C-alpha cells in the first residue's frame, strides 16, 4: 500500500496533476467561466460532485478505465488513470462516457479534485496497519500547499449557497420570466407646421413568458399606451388656392399602432406556442394575434413584431399582407418544415371569436362572416442567407368593420375601398417576399403585393397595390446599432369599378439606432411621404422621430 502511494504522489507529480485535473474537468468543464464568475450557480453543483467522489457511485463514476471512450492503452497517462480507478476510485467521466483529459484546469479546480482524492486515500490509509511516515508527510505537504485554495473554494461555496437561498426566496416563479419594453417617442410633422405640434408619446409592454415542458411558451402581455395614432394632419388642395386640413392617413409609427387610451392597462396579447414532433410548430392565440407572430416575414432587422427596436413605421416593418384581417379574438397557426430549406405556414384567425352575436352591429363567432386565412411557402438557400416566400391571404370582413389593413398602413381608401358603410367585403391577397444577407453587415429585403377586394353585397371591386424594399446595416459603428433605409408605396387603390383611383403614396424612411447598452437604445429618423393620402393634391408629409426604447 505504501509503495503505491509513494509511486503515485512522489515519483510522478506531473502525472498526478494531469490525472486529478482531468478528473475534475470530467465533472465540471460544463461550468465554463466559474473561476472568473463567483456567482455562477453551477459551481455549487460542481463542488458537491467533488465531495461525493470516492464515497458513492454517482452516475458519472468510472469503475473501469475502459469505460472512457476517449482513453486508450496507448495514451501516456493510461496506467496512471487505470491505477487511480482500480485502487482509489476517484475518477469520474462526462455523462457521455468521455474523459477529455487534454482540457486545462485552474488551481481551484485542481485543489477540489485533490481534496477528493486525498479524502479517499486517507480512508484507505486508516484501514491499513502499516503506513510509512514518509507517505503521511507527503499527504500533509500536499494538503498544506493547497490549503489557501481549498479555503477560498469553501468561502465561495458558502457565498453561492447564500445567494441561491436569497434567489429562491425572492423568485417570481419557477415557470415564468418577465420581459418588458418601454418606449418614449418624440415626433412632429414639419411640412405642415402650422397644423401640427411636437408630441411626446409612450407605450409600455410587460410580457410574462411561461414554459411548462421546456419547449413550449405561453405569452401573456399587458399593454399601456397614449399613442393612439400619429394624429398629424396634412393639407389637400381642393380647387385653386383652396387648401383644407385632412388627417394624415399614412406613416403611423410602430409604437402608435397599439393604443389603449390614456395609458390604461389592457391585455395586449395572449398566445401559446408548442411543438408537435420535430417538424411542426403550433401557434395558438386567444387574443390580438398577428401573422408575423409565427410566419416568416423575410424582413431582417426591421421586423420587431410591432415592437420598437426595428423600423420606425409600421409600413417599413414588413409587407402589409401580414397586416390583413388581424383579429381581436383567437385562431390557430402552423409552421411545417418538411426539409431544412422549406417552411410551410398556414393559419386562421376569427375576427371576433369571443362574441356569440350576429346581427347588423355584430359579426361574432369563430367561424362566421369575419375571418382571415393565410398560407405561405418559404424557401431558404445558402444557409438561410437567401430566402424567398410566396403568400396568400383570404379575408372576410363584416359590415360593422370592413377594414382590410390593420396597424395603420395604407391610405384610408385602401383600408376601406367601398367606404365605411360599404357593407361586407371579401379580399384575395397575393404577395412575394425576399431577403438576402450580404455578409454580416448588409441585409436586403423587398416585397410586392396585390389585393383584389370585392363588395360582398354589391357590384364594386378594387385592386390595391403595395411594394417596397430596404437595406439595413447592422452593427454599424457599434455592436447592436442599426442603420436602415426603406422606400416603398403604402397600400393604395390603383383602380376600382366605381372609378376610384389613387396616386401611389411613396414612403421614404431612414433611421439610425444607437445601442447604448443591452437595455437602452435611441433611434432618430425621418419618414417622408409623397402623396400621403393617395392624391397628388396632398401636401407631402415629413415626420421627424426621436425614439428611446428600454428593454428588460
């Protein structure tokens, strides 16, 4: 017995360091950075594992060196490993039966591993009658040499235990985490300064994200806002030298599309995501769903799901086809990935699914006159750097609210092509979308769409067009920054059977988001719109914005 200890501890100290250090890594390499981050909670489990080695057979305990798949008899430390396993039982491996003996370790990690093996050796010594004084002196010397590290390690464990207890006492939930976004926006329309004033608006969102099985997510969002819409006005020329003020119909900003009125708190979104197998993801909304909640919109960096970290305007965020027939009630959506480069999306939203009434003032029910259905096929190439999609949306709109486009995009005529009292409306919309990532610093996106609207109770029909393209420069000047330029035409009625036709409202938007830190960004930008209400008689609109976004 004494001869083995002497050979192990005296004749080969370098091998001992390798063996013990590697043994330690096999239990704790997954806690990367524990030495530089004392608050890492995984360190506590690491130390507990060390203290248990040699006293019990854990799931990673090795009883034969041949159980380690990456250790072979040709390895220079094979005999040392075999001796420690066979005689002392203080070697553990990763759960996948690997040892990873070439990985580095810190002195703290070595001290913990050494302490484990010394404890085992002391137990073996106590069971023997003949132990040399030289062996005991060697053990004491090693124990004294790493006494400081062991003491520091013990203090760190005590600190982690204290912090863990404090977190457990004050934790909000074991299944739910809180996400939040607060937006402060200052904006003004400068081309009609005699009609408009500078406004300071806000929107706050608190999102509770719960998971019950690890792969599912339940989103419950509370919203509060005082930004009903832009509220700005423009002027329209009616006859010679006759200018009249008119509400600005286009250019709504993203944080102006979810009003709650005087910052009243409302349920802004309620939805549940869960997978079926490995190829199907299900989206099950119960309140205020969006198509872009689950459908790929192919609008990198600009689409932030009506948030305030991407584009300034709702129109530049993504194609207006994803803003057709958005419901206040529920529905269902699916994403199917038969292959890595094909995604098939399909969904159905009931317009007013919580309302059981159907009369002149109501279009209630999940399967009634008011609903929308979407289908899309998305193709990905070049490791998802190039993406193409084709989209179809069927919309049915009741007489009480026959608005085709939501979230403030399009002219007033495009949203209600047959007027507010035009009765029920049906629409068939077709869209093409594309996105191309040019390296890490440049991204392109573009879309085009056509909506063919039909008056359900009358003879009128209309063709509505929209198109646009953008270029984005992520991380420009600093990681997290974003510079973008977007140009397009918001939805407008190109032709209609009743003779209505509009000029394209050309939307030009430029922004630069500066990311101060992980939680605060400031985004100045401008939105310039030609023919903002669909007529060349309209005065152009120039909207300046300074948006500050807090996320947590």
